C-alpha cells in the first residue's frame, strides 16, 4: 500500500484512510475501501425467500395475525337512567350500582362478540330504498302493461296533433295587428314643477288685510274698463267732428 516503510506503529485503520494511503510505484492509489468477507451476499439472500415453488405458494402464506381492537364503548347515561327508573331505582346509590352492573354486562357482551343493542328508532322512518311491490303475475301474463303503454302513447300523440292543428284561414295575431286594433290612451304630461316654487308667498305685501286687497283689485279693474271705453270712443271720432267708420 505504501512506497516506503513507515516508522512507528502501523495501525489497520491507517490502511483505509485515503489521506494516509500512498500510491505504489507504477500503480494507481487505492481508495482504501475494505471488501466484505466470503460469507457476505450481495443483494437478497435466497434462503429468505423460501422459494419452494407452487407447493409453498399454495400452503404457506405470510399473513399477519389479526389484532382485535379493544372496543371501548362509552356509557350512555341517558338510556341507563331511563332503564334504572323503569326498574324502580331512584336513589343515587342505586343508580351508581345499576350503572356499574350494566357496564360490566355490556363489556362481557363485547368480549363474547355480541353487538350492543341499538337504540329504538322512530317507527315511521325507513332507512334506505324500499323494495318495489311485486307485479301481479296475471297482468304480466295477459300483457296488460304493454296495452297500458300503447294506450298512453296513442293518447300523447293525439294531444300533440290537436295542439299542432290550426284552422284554415285563421291568421294568428301578431304584436303589430294588436297594436293597430287597440286604441292608445292619451298621455297627459304635466310640466315639471319644482317643489321649491310650489308654495311661495309674495315678497311684498302692502295691504293691511285681505278685504282691503279685494277692494283695491276691484277698483283697478273698474277703472281699467272705463279707460278702455274712453280710448275706444276717442279713436273712432275724427278731428273735424265727424265720426269715423267702424273697423
């Protein structure tokens, strides 16, 4: 392993250390990996497979033993109290003794493989899908179901034909014809009036009361009528005293 003799103690571990291994003359340096002994088998040993052919495959099965799970059932105190009251036990001591006794009996039932009693279900509830009632053999042999099916199909065809039939010369109404025959109601559109101008009082009120206001408006109306009549007569008369022709 080395090109020159070593001085000192040479241990076996030194021959496997790649830092201490020296390459011999004319050869490559060794990796220092120790080869296994002759009793070492690379891969899987054949004696572990126990390859005995078809006989071993049919007779020897490597099956793990089934482990029984420890069934721990929680005590149903509601049902225990109900059963205890039905049995006539009311005091706390009697209830505790009854619970302990029922717990022991339920544990023994589970140990022997008995299933615990299921709680009472509502009688009018059916879990799952109910079976269809059996067909009467007389109807099956006399082909009653086929006759019923044919009758239903014929009735469906007749109803469909009645829906599709139309009277000759009858033109169905469209939206345009209906609008032509109908009279549209007049739409009265009121001009929009802002709410802030709906009830606005006068900015200046020079009358003392409402009666004074009415008398003033009446006097102004009568004076305006008098002025109109005077202007009309003055317009019809000419300057020479002659009356003008009416227009």
